[in-house]
């Protein structure tokens, strides 16, 4: 029975006990949870487990295969790192809630990955939404509160779309299995599969559906963002890989995702938001990989997701440490921190080099799979865009992040080095980034498909170094010539403008109009009613003709009138 | 890197990365590495998938151009979408007041 | 033998509340006795219901006519699954609500306890009478009894505001029931010669589609308790009542009775097939969808927590009517599930509203900043209830949405799914800010939130808190127990 | 025989309880016994005893002139009447007719007492309410009347009581007039007795006297004309001869006078103006008794003349239903209900409500159908129950609080919970809430309107029901949701007030939940009136 348990449930159920524990016991307990999860995972042979019948559907609550294994494994690692990174949090209510939310969120992400059917997927899908929003709210600011609500609406919206798609897909096919949907071109879409695709697309931050990410992640707590960055979007990538591998439209979508965020990232002042754009850009690579759909490409997606989770977490950890110590991550207010936070600086640079895909860092060995797959298929346009985006990544994540926070103009701030647990988490993540970069074969071994790919050829290394170093050169030139745009405290409009500015003001106007109109109508009705009432009261009130006592003569008169009328009627 | 002169700080406090001579060193290093990898292009056997890859130092040139473009385009984009930091605040507070 | 005990069980379902009322009335100013009687009545009533439940679930359809009110018009009771479901919810939650009411009334300084507690059993008895009603006539009788027995509860505080609210409450419910529902019943009787609830409906062969549409409109709007717009005003008006009353109105008996009647009339008077074949429900889809969304939007604008919840109820009830309007088996099932799930969810929310009032005298959403630190359990329970109402797993409220979506697809109206989605999202926007304010925002006038400490915790009294936590837990249980509800209802759809 | 315009929808032949034509139970004392025992004698003379018992007790009370004894005798008189009425009702439930020749003088020369379902129903009402009123009278008159007046009160009460019974039971048109006058004259006296509480009672009684006399006179004029034409005063006889005279102008005039005369008595709008004050200022027990019985008896008399004496065809010809009863009934309903809404004296509210309720009965007639007539008969019974309960409850309030203006009734619900609970019960019945008799009446009226497909009428009926809710609720709110004035002690009215009140309230619910008996009785009566059974003609 226990062996059939979805590993995600270990984290979720384990989270329930956290509020009851205190101090070091709690810390150790929390760190052990993902360890147990991984052990459970490693001890389970591939297959499906935990069938549960409900509402006439059979839910496959635990499906373990090559694809889900990779994602499940990295999710556990991310959970471990995230917990470690957040270990300095106290036993206060708000911090406890963060722990619980983080564990449930991670568990839900793991659970979703191992879902064998759409209903189970939906359940965990929504659970990720609910649990994760607490990591934003826990920031405790008014902005975080509103951002959280917006974030949750988008996330749950994705969930209900998934549910709607599930329902329609079920009506179309009678099945709720979560396998490849057989959609490879736009023409193959049915209503159900399209809705599911759309739901995945929201969580995956497709262009125009992306802005929740940049809106929400920078508002979360320092530790929360680390956790957030790992699961939601990668779960979406996993789901796409599972259900829509080889869908052609994903290639342009993914390519767009890699390209457009870089422009926003250049001018963004909040470094955590820069990372959020960068996250978006990295997702693009994975989505392209899914779109290509070849064994190499899917391996690339899985590998890139794996390494991406680590280095993106590392970068967010670095920025989180800065936020934790300085209280802000705005580029305009940072600079020169390397003096007092050397370890953080080093780890962040390792993350930056990983994401920029320097050889012997993890990004290199995974991203090159996707580019190689594109090249294999001779998709030159997508390839060019991705190459361009790679240069862009270097700009915003490789250079901008470490440069503006730790170097650049000295802000004069001398914060303390990050707490030990943060450093430990960053250290482990950095070690993994380098380890994967240096010994990629271990990662390659667990990828979904067998492949024969050698990343470390002279050509690969030389071309990549050319790309990166010439881009660095361009940076130097731009800065020296003063063409590099200065950092300005600002917000930049994105699609969130539609629902933060346009929609509210339109709703407000509409609300005003409706209130006005209904007020008018009600007023009119009330006036009529009052008039009728007054009329009735005039004649039927105590002193009205009907209500008052009348003289007996008049009474008799009425009798006479009655007689006259009736006789008239008869005669 | 040039604008750190405007900062009012004692020379003693200047770190390694803030000294002008070190900047020069770093720039030199960068240029040297670029030249090195550019030259390396001629010393190994290529397996190009696309014809463009046969251009000497294609990746380097592409990287340089792409970077330049990203930054300059970003600067232009600013004119379109940049707003003051409190742009959304007043709106949302107005909503709360209702 | 069996039928004897069924007769007895049904009779007991009606007699126990009456006896309870009398005993409570006789308890006068002895609170302990009064409360004991209340609880005993609730428990024994639930025991009878629980005795019936498995048998009905197993296929029994106990039937009894006590006497003829009018020639050919018996006071008739037939227990079928839908009624059984409603009866179980009403009598089950009544126990919880009794405990809550006792805790609430003891701690808020309300007066007139005896009258207050006397009205509860009557309304529950009326709800059971409706649940078991075997014909429209019987249903109508208990419908009105329910209206009248809850009136004193709504007017309980005897302030001008309470009187006004109660007047609107009574006015709307009486006007709709007498003005629309009664003629509909009489017309049904005149047209078909019967008002018996019959599987497959009774109208199909007797009326033209036009007449049927008019009748359907009379029924749907006539059941004012279902709060279909524009006859929804009574619900927010009734919010002046003490919280235990609100929970009776919103979760235990009143609105549930309304939507229950909607479903019952839909399936046993019209018949789903007839509704679908004669295409009677297009307008109803529009009206219920409109109510569903509009009420949610209005809820967004309410700062008073109970007012917000009231509009939430209006919206949630429209789900049930919406389910019927789909005229499919799944739609009907979705509506039935919604009755159960919403009851548990909404009662939690109201208990929460009562708890913060009892413990801290807060009534407005904007006053809740930081309160979650003082009342963590209440806020967690609230959050669970809210998530269930929104329709998120793993809480019961998720299922009705799923099944209703299936219903919409079956009805060939997949676009209507959009309505459900929009409503869910709006629910988030008006329900969850309370959680955030409670836990994460700093109280007004404080610069930094005070660090959490157990000394600062001031939850509502146990008798208030316990029901709140219990119903929240039920929300969770219901997610997994849904098959029981589904299995109960399913036979009437075959 | 009935006009084609009259709907006899529900009349399937099989359903009619046919008693053999002219089943004359008790006529001439013909039984199978050789020598009839006392019981048989009583049984054979029940119709006569119905009236005679109270009638003979009335003077006895004056003679004895003892407060306690007079109450006792009134009790005896009314309760014996009730017993007789119940027995008689059971005998005619099957649609048969009892004809009793007073003094063994055979009709048409002698006076005939004639009991069928229609007047059995009314007898039952009068006797039952009378009994309740008698019980109720004791504490009520103690409070409201002087000691010396009490025997006089009980005399007048019993006279009125027997007069009403007489009007109902008689089969002779002139005899009806006699009984009408007996009841009316004693009523005037009864109303005037309210003067001890409020001097305006005298004025009210005076107005009532004028109008009542006008009404009675009109009736007698009409009757005189009819007698001139036919030479008979026996109703059954009249019924046989009148059809031959159809078209005669004199007959029209006779019909007109009789209609207007009775319409005045029954307070048809706009001839109702005497009623509110009479009800308001009469002693409580009188109000309750009159409101529940007097108008009903007048309605019965009108129905009897329309259906039995002149015949439905004649009335249809005379356009009485469509042009008089229906419109005036409707106006009465609306105007009465509206006026009631603005009244500030609970008794006046109920008085105007009575005007409206009489409107319902007239509308039932105006519907010209079996169902409609059934509804009217039913409502007579039901309205008696509710108005009796309501006025009695108010009397109890009066007993304690000294008045029933809304101002005085503040907090009454808390001061005297049982009394006000009874009032609420009666009020709910008046509104027509299910489980009460008011609902049953409305159900049948609405059914009748549906048969006619007069949807506008349905709307009016429903709206006015809601108006009833409005004016009743004003009282409820004041009684329950306003604080009682300072210094008034909590306490109930005496049991003797509460028992009859509650008896009526419970009857409201009993016959509201189990209306089969009353409905059957009303329907049998309606069938009889429409000539659908073999019994009446």
C-alpha cells in the first residue's frame, strides 16, 4: 500500500506535521522529507500504482516512467534545496506557514508529475496554485497581497481550464488518460485537447499568458521565490512534453518566448524580475524542444529543465540572499556587495555562468541538446532565434545580475554575508551546476530516450565561447561608450497592464454606468410605487373616503343607489 | 564602469574591481580571449548544419551583434513602456477606496 | 413490518421537531434544559434520518399518505434519493448548528433565547417535510412553514434594521411563493389532475411547450428561496440575523430547500427528458448564468463579510438552477452535488463570520488585517471552506463544478463552461482576501505585525470554534466521500 | 337545469351522492317504532329543537336575572344547539334533505324547516361559534359590561343566536324575515352594550339599526312582491312557481329588492359602511360572534334565494353574477384590504378585512361554477373560524391591555404569549398560509378561477392575499418586535377566554390540514344548490 503512494504525498502529508514541531527537530524533519521521497522514488520500479476509483473514473495516482522520473527527481532536489535555503526561518506563524506551503507546493508539483491521468493531474495542478500563493502572501505587504490574488486567479484559471478540457476530452474520447494527445499540428486540435493545451500554456507562461510570472515571483518572500521558480513552470513543461511532444506550433511559441523577454530584462530595474523574465526565456528553450519532439529534443527539454531548475534556483537564492540582507533587489540601489558577501557573489556568478551556458557548466550540456536537435531538423529560423536568445541570456542573467548587484557602482551598502543555510543551499546548487557541466553523462543516463551525444567537442566549446565572449565584448563596448542604458527606478508595462489598468478602469466605468442605470430604474420604480401608495393612502387611509366613518344618511344613500342600479340593470 | 568616479568614496575603500587600472586589465583580458577563440575557429574541423556557420567567427560576430541589438532595442523599448514606479499604486488604492 | 417502520420514521421526522419545540418552549428560562432539549432533538432527528438513509440508498422508496388535506390531495410523503440527500444534510448540519448556536448565543448577549431556539426545530422539521414531500401540494405546505418559522429568527434582534430586513425576507418569499409558485401548482393540478412527484415528470403529455415554459418560469421564480435574480434581495436582507440563523438560511435549510425544490420539480414534474426535448430551458440557462456571475461581482464590492457571503450564496445557488437548466443527467447530478457541497462549505464560512464576531466583534472585511494571528484555527478553517466554495481540490466543492461542466458538454453548450470558470475566479477574488488580510497584512495602526505568539491567540469559545473546524474538515472529507452522494442520486437519473 | 354558463366541471354522475328524491327524515315522525321513546321524539324533532332550545332559554334568563345562571343557561343553549347541528349535519352529508313541518302543519301552508348540506354547514358555523362565544362571554362581559346588564346581555345573545339559526334553518321565506329581525334587533342591542367601553358604540349601533332595518325592509318588500305573484311563502313552493313567471317585471323588482336587502345585511361593498364601526365598538365577544356568524348567515340567505328560490338561471338572466356580485366583490376585496392596511386599530383592521373576505365569497358566487360555489360555501365556514379566532384573541388582548389600537398592543406578544400566538394563528389563516383553512378557501377560489381561465382574477386574488399579509404583519410586528410600554405586567388572559380562542385556532389548523370533511360538506351543499343531487328539488 505504502509503496503505491505517490511520492508527492510524502511531502504533502509530511507538511501537516510541521506546525507541531519546533526548533532543530523541525528542521531535520523537513530536510528528511524530500530525502524520503527520493528513496521511495528510487525504490519503485517503473510502472503505474495507486489506482483509485472515484466518480466512475479510475485515477492512476502514481505513474513512474523515464520522463516522470527525471522531473520527479529534480523536483525532489529542488525541494530539498528550497527547504535548506529557508531553514533560517523561525517558528512564527507566518514562517511556519511558509514552510508548510513550500512543502505542499513541492509535493503537489511532484504529485502532478507522477499523475497518470488528467483528473489526478488536475487535483495536483490546483494544489500547486493554492499552496504556492501563500509563498507570495507571506511577504506580508499590500502589494504582495494583491499580486497574490492576481497570481492565484491566473493559476486557478489554468486549473479550471484544464478541468474544462478534461471534461470535453472525456466527452470526446471517453478517456481521462494523461498520455500523448496525438496532436501534432494545429488541425489536430479538438476542443478538449485545445483547452488542456491552453491550460498548460498559461502555467508555462506562453507569450501573452506570461505576465503572471514576472508579476508574482518578484513579490514573493526571498525563500518563496526560490521554491516558486522550480515547480510551476517546469510542471507545465513536463505536461507539454507528455501530452504534446512534436506539436509544431510549440516551436514558434517557444522561440518567441526565448526572444522577447530579453528586451524586457534589459531595462528592468528589479533584479528578481529580471530573473523572472529570464525564467521565461529559458522556458522557451524547453518548449521548442517539446515542439521539435525528436528523441534528442525531448532529452534536451528534460535535461534543460533539470539543469535550469538548479541554476535558476541558485540565481534566485543569490538574489534572495541580497533581498534578505539588504531589503531590496533594485539595481539602482545595489552595487559593490561582493565586498561583504563574497560567497554569495561567487555562487551567483556560478549560476550566471550556468544559465549563460559556459562550457563545463550545466546550462551548456543541456541547452546544446536542444540547439543540436533544431540543427538536426534544419529548422534554421528557430535555431537563429535561439542563438540570439542565448546571447540575450548572457546579457540579463549572465552579466546584469551579478554585475549590478555585486559590482558596478558601489552603493556603500555592506550587508552581512548570507546565513549559513542559504550559503549551504547555494553551495550545493552551485556544486551540482558544475558537476553536471563537467560530468554530463550521469544526467544523460536518466533522460527519457537513449541518445548518442557528445557535448565536449572542440567545435562546441569554441563556438559557444565565441558567442559568449564576443557578447561580453559588446557589453564592454556599450558600457565604455555610454550606450548602455542607465538603471532607472521604474516599472515597465507588460501584458499585466491589461488586467491591472485597462480592465479595472473599464469595469469601474461599467460599474458606474450600471449603478447609475439601475439607480435610475429603481428610483423610477420607487417613485411609481410611492405614488400608487400615496394614492391608495389618500382614498383608503383612515381619513380617506373608503376608510372613514360616514354619516348614516350617506349609508342609506348608497343602499338607494345600489337598488337603483340593480333595478336599472334588470328592467 | 566609468561612472563610479562620481561616487564620493575614499580610495582606501575602493575594492579591486573598482580600481581603474584593474578595469583596463579586465578589458584587455576580454579582448584577448575573444581574439583567441576567434582564431581557434580556423583550427578545427567544422560540421556545419547551416551554411552561415561556415563564416569565420560566425558565432562571435553573431553574439556581438545580438548583444548590441538587445541592449539598444531595450533602450528604445523603454520609451514605450517605462512608467514611474508608483504607476499601479494609485489605481489600486482608488479601487480599495470604493 | 417494513412499511410500518417507514411510516413511523417519516412521522417521527415530523413529530420530533414539534415535540422539541414544545419542550424548548416549556424550558422557559432554564438554559441548560433548553439546550439539552435542542441537542437531543437534533440528535434524535438525525438518528431517524440515518436509519432511513441506507435503506433509501439501497433502493427503498418509503411512501406514506397520512391523510387527505383536500379530497384527492393527500399529505403525501415519498422518500426518494434527492429528498434523502437534502434531509441528511439538513438534519446532520443541524446538530452542528445547534452546538454552534448555543455557543454563539451564550457569548454574544443576545436575548429571547427561548423563542430563538424554538424556531429552529420547526424550520428543520419543515425542511424535512419538504425533503420527503410526495407531491407539490405537500412541498408547498412545508415551504411556507419554513418561511414563516424562520421569520422570527431573521427579526430576532428586533431593531429597526432587523425588522426591515425581516420584512423584505418575508415579503419576497411570500410574494414569490403565493404569487407565482402557488398558481403554478394549481395550474399543474388543473392540467394534469395530480401533483404527485413522478419519475419522468407529469407534464409531458398534458401541456404545450409554451404553457410548459410559463409554468417553468412560475416555478423557478416562484421558489424565491432559490434566490434567482431578480428575487434575490431577501438573502442579503436577512443578514441582519444572528449568525446561527444565517447558517440555517444559507446552508442547513432555507436556500437548500429552495434549490432542492427546483431540482425536484425539474426532475419529477417536468422530467429531464421533457425539459431537454421541448427545449424549455434556454432562458433559464441565461438567467442562472447571469445570476451566477452578477452576484459574484456584487460580492466583490461588499465590505461587510456577511453581505459578501450572502451574494456568494446567491451565486452558488445559481449553480444548482444552472445544473437543472442544462437538462442533462450530469447537470442534474452537478446540481445535487452542489447542494451537498455548498452546504458544508458555506456553513463553514458563516461560522467563521460568527466566530470573529463573537471573539472580536468584527464584521467588515477591512477590519480583519492581522486577525489571523489571533485566530489561526478559525482562519485556516475559513480558508478551507473558501477553497471548497471556489471549487478547488481536494475539497468537496470541486466535484459539482466538474460534473456541471460535464453537464454543459452533454447539453451541447460547452461555452457555458466559461460561466463556471469566470465564477470560480471571481470567487477567489472575493473570498481569499480575507485569508490574506488575516494572516499576512498588518493590523491598522501597527507598523509591523506583532510576532506570533500563543499568548496572543484569542479564538472564539469552544462551542463556536469546534463546529467551525468540524465543518471545515467535512469539506475535505466530502471530496473523497463524493461517491456516496453520487451513488445515492444516480438511481433517479436512470 | 342549470344554465350552460355555469360550469359544472367536476360533476361526473358517478360521484354524486344521490339520495332518493324527497327523503324526508323525521317528517311527521314516521318511524318503525310502535311507540316512540323520548330519544326518538328528540331525534324526530331535531330541526325544531335547533332553534327552540335557545329561543326558549332566552326569556328564561331575563326572568331568572342571575349572573351565574344566565351564563350557565347560555352555555346550555348554545352547546345543545351545537350538538343538534352536528347530528343534523351528519344526516345530510350524503346530499339528502330533511324537511320538517313545524307543528305538523304541512307546507306550504305550515312553516317548513328544511335542512340540507348548505344550511347544515351554516348551522354548524353559528352553533359552534355561538358555543365558543358563550364560554368566552363570561370573563369578557365581566370586564366590559356592568353586572346588572349581564342577564340582559345573555338574553340578547341567545336571541340573536337563535335568530341566526332560525334564518338558516327555515324553509319559509317570511319566517326567514321574522328570524332575521329577531337576530338583528338583538344585535343592535348587543352592539350598543359596547357603550360602557366607548360611547361611539351607541352611534355605531344606531347606524347599524338604520341600515339593518332598511335591508330587512327591502327584503320584505321584495318578498311581498313575490308573494303577490305566486301566493306562497314557502321557498320550495316559490321555487316551483317562479320559473313560470320569468320575464315578469314585478319579479325582477322583487328580485332586486331582495338582493339589495340581503346585500346590505351581508355588508356587500358599498353597502358595508355600517360594519366597521359596529364591529369596532361592540363588546369583544359580540364582535367575535357577529363577525363569524351574522354576515355568513346573510350570505347564506342570499345564496338560498339565488339558487333555490329564484334559481340560478334567473340570476344568470338578471346578470347578477357577472355585473353585480363579481365586480362588487372584487372592489370589496381590494378596497377592504387597502383600507385595512392603513388602520391603526386592530379591530378595525379585522373589520375591513371582513369586508374583503365577504368579497371573496361573492367572487366565488360570481364565478358561476360548481367549484366557485364550493369555494364560497367553504369560505363561509373557514372565514368564520378565522375571524372568530382573531376577534376572540383581540378580545383577550382588550381584557388585559384595555384596548387594541396598535399603540396599545406594543409588546403584546411578550406580555401575553399564548393570546398573541392564537392571534398569529388566526392571522396566518387569514393570509392563507398552507396548513390553515384560509389556504383551503384560496385553493378552491383559485381553482375556480383557473377553470374559467380568468388569469386576471387569479392575479387579483393573489395580490390581495399578500395585502392581507401586509395588514396582519403590521399587528404582528407591533406585538412582537416593539417593546412593551413601561409598567405593564406580563400575564395571560383568563382561561375561559383562551380556551374558546384556541379551540377556534386549532380548528383553523385542523380543518386546514384535514379539509376533506369541510370540502365534502361544501361541495355537497354546492351540488344541492345547483340541483346536481336528487335531494333538493
